[in-house]
C-alpha cells in the first residue's frame, strides 16, 4: 500500500526502530518534539482513530501497551504522554494511525 508508515513497517523506507512485535512497530519520530519522541504504529493499516472499527480495539490497546513498555525501558515513567492526533485540525499529517510517545522533559498542560 502507498502509505508512508506501511512502507516504514515493511522496511522500504528506513527508520530508527525502537521496538517491534507481531502487531506493532515503534520508531523515532524524524522531527522530535521531546527528548523521547517515538511513534508506535499498528502493522495493520488503520487510517486513524475515527476510522477504526470495534475489531481494531485490541490493536489500539496494544499500541498503548507498546508505548508503556518503551516508557519503562527509557526510564521516563516520572511523566510521559501518549497522543493520538485525529483529523486535520489536530495536526494529523500521516493517515496511518500512530501513537506519539513524548517524554524526557516536563510536559505542559493543556497541549496546544
Ligand atoms: P501526526 O502529525 O500525523 O500526528 O504525526 C506524524 C509524525 O510523523 C510527525 O511527528 C512527523 O515528524 C513524523 N514523520 C513524518 N514523516 C516521517 C518519516 O518519514 N519518518 C519518521 N521517522 N517520522 C516521520
Ligand atoms: Zn499504512
């Protein structure tokens, strides 16, 4: 499929891989907004959260558990954030669902 993150999952576009299992793939964001800025994607192509169906519930959960695993591995459990941008007004620019894992610095609330 002609999708940037599908190509990254397949290794057709290089990425700095952090973690991979049967269902999820995690890699460094190319334009990091925090000392840790990792993207976690389902290997299955899902456009975004609002396009997800009930059968995607498990994989959406798995992406978050992968984020928690990486947060622990990175030693940033004092405070990190998982973010799903949904739709153009949120800044979603890649239409293959992904969880941002941001941490390693003090995070402000609310996000912009
Ligand atoms: P969104 O704005 O859709 O929530 O997030 C897309 C993210 O993907 C952005 O943070 C952007 O920096 C990142 N990104 C876009 N293209 C690439 C790429 O080719 N490689 C990597 N590693 N990250 C990318
Ligand atoms: Zn895709």
